[in-house]
């Protein structure tokens, strides 16, 4: 042991290049990681008492968006497919925020109870479920200030269709959020400054849309690879964002979309080929850590869109790293955007309603009151 200590004492770090090489490598890793993590939300504006709906808020990016907006004073509703997981996420958010909240001996309410975070059921594979959630929200709240359409899917089975007859990626990533937005528009109009936020993806740049069949409901749609179906749905989100903004230009509502970037640690990757084997995970994880954002970093753009007063008049834009960015050429095609929007309206009108049934609202209110007794 003494001999080993003597060797270290006599060692000259400048007699070899290894310390320098190690320092340079560490510096490069830190630099790359900092760049890839993206820009943070540049403000800490409060949204006290604003009513915020976050779809897919039980985990991943949606969870981080909900937690950040709850910390800023928002009243958060997590719209989740698994209600139990949503309720668990709501409890975790309140507990974590409560632990950070200063307390005094005069406080009569626990810190966690100062935050309003609740969960509601939403299955975007079912348009009926979308209607039920919209009716429930409109019966509970007099207005809605922010709607974050975050929930989505990737690497789903394109060989099957949803109960409503649509390709799964198209319905979950686009048609479901589009319908929810249309149903909640009356309540968003009641807000002093309603904000609609759609979450797209970098993958939209690889998407192709047939002008004569922009919704991909033709007979050839079953041949779509899951990757192509995902890209198609995210391009549809951008196009619909641009045209919906035009439709709402004379209202206090803004409509924007954003990409979270490449994000690790979300459930989107559970069906990915990269996650198919443990050996593949072990090999790819260091690279994923280096070149991909974590969920909190991926949430920053949506957080800015929901809170920044400087964006009060900004609508119909695509954001990346908290700044307006250029989408693909197809994502800027106004004629294609109009065509997609009109076909979406026509298609949804054939299979469901674009307004909330008042009787459904009344029933939802009664059920909520009965469950609260």
C-alpha cells in the first residue's frame, strides 16, 4: 500500500498527454450535451388560476409540462388514457411542488394542497371518449385558458384500425386532438387569451401527404410503415395548426405547434426497434444520453408557448427550441393545409359531432356531483 502511495506522489501529470486528452474529452461531452439539451424557457411568468388541459400528462413530456405550469399557479387537468396513472402523476406533482414550497407555523393547509392538479380519462383511440372528456370539462369549468395537445403514439400497429375506423397514428396524434380542440373552442373563447398548443415532431420533415387523400384514409393507407404513419400525422398537425390559426384570427385565441426535439425516457420508445433487446439498449443508451433531450428539456418549448406574454399575438407558427422555426416545405403549403382542414372537418362530421351535447354536459355534472358525495 505504501509503495502504491509513493508512486502516486511521485507521478507527474504533465509527463503524459492522457490527463489533457481526458480533460478535452470531458469538455467535448459537456459541450455537446449542453447544445443538444436545447434552450430553456426564457421566462418565469405566472399563470395563476388559469385552467390548463394537458393530454398525455401522466408521464414523459406531458408530465413535465404539467408540473412546470402547476408550479406557475395554473389549475392543471391531466387527460390520460390510464386514469390510475394520471391520478398517481397528479399526486406526485403536488407532493414534489409541496416539498419546494416555504411554510410557516400559521399555515393551515399542507403545501401540496395549494396546487390544483387532477386527472381525467381520455382515450384518443375513441372519439366517444374525446366527447365525454369535453363534456365533462365544459360542465366543470366556466372557461379553459390553455389546451396542450401533447398525447401521441409512435411505432403502433398500422395493420389495424381504431374502433372509429382510422389508422391509429392518424387518430391518436391528429384527429383526436383536432376533435378535442373543436369541442373546447367555446370555452377557449371565454378566456381572456386562450392558447392552443399542438405537439409535433422533427419526423414531419420526412412525411408525404397525397393532396387528394391528405388524411390517409385511402385503400393504400394500410401499407404505411409505422414510421411513415407517425411522420404523416405530425405533418398533419402542423398544417392544421396553420389553417386553424387563420380560422380563429378574429378571436383572442392563438394556435401554435412545437417540436420537443429528440427526447429519451418517454413511453414513445417502448415499441421502438432500438428497445427490442437489452444488448441494444446497453449499446445505444450512452448515445441517447448524449444526443437526446430528457423529458424536462423537451417540455420547455410548450411551457413557453403556454406562458409567455410576448407570444400573445403570435399564432399559426411552428416552434423549435423555444423559437419560431421553419417547418418542412410541405408544412408551409397553404393549399394543402386548407385541403387537409376541410377534409378533416368533413370526415369528423360523418362519424361524430363537432359540438358537445348539452345533455352530455348535464349528465357529466350529475355524475361528478354524485361521485363527490
